[in-house]
C-alpha cells in the first residue's frame, strides 16, 4: 500500500483520483494549494505525488522544487491542462518523473502511478 498525495486546485480532480486510488486500496491525501501540500509532505512522507503544475497563487514548479528539497527521491507525476511548453519544460527540469496532460483517463493514470 502506497501513500499518495494529490495536489490540485480542482476539487473534482482530487475527488475522482481519490476514489480510484481507494478502489486500489491505497492511502490518499489531498491538498488544494502549494502551501497545504508542503505541510502535508512534512507529516505523511508520500511515496508518490501527483501535482497540477498550474496551481493558483504559487507555481507548481516552485512547489516541486520545495518537494525535492524535502524528499529528493519521491516520485512526482505532473498533471495539467496547460500546453504552455515553457511551463511543462520547467516542471520537468524541476524534477517530475512523468507528465500527463489533462484530460486523461483516470483509471490509466492510477494504474501507471502504482507501477512507479
């Protein structure tokens, strides 16, 4: 069983991913902002993090860099609806393992996440 942290400002995305991970008997934590995510990371030490790279108020890439400072080896999956190549490139350089463009098949993303 893995500890999964989902960071996305969209409640619907968090709820849907949580539902599918629960069906796979995974422990799920969620955060709607970068600061909330950093606070969670210090408490739960996730095995995998799914993060929207286009968070409001603070760049997902900056959150990823902070995550890397705290947990340098954690697996991070970037998810976003942005097609801005600069943002995606920055997120990849910041340390994500995989990038998935929204919309995505939730069941496929969950299965791929569990294989990391």
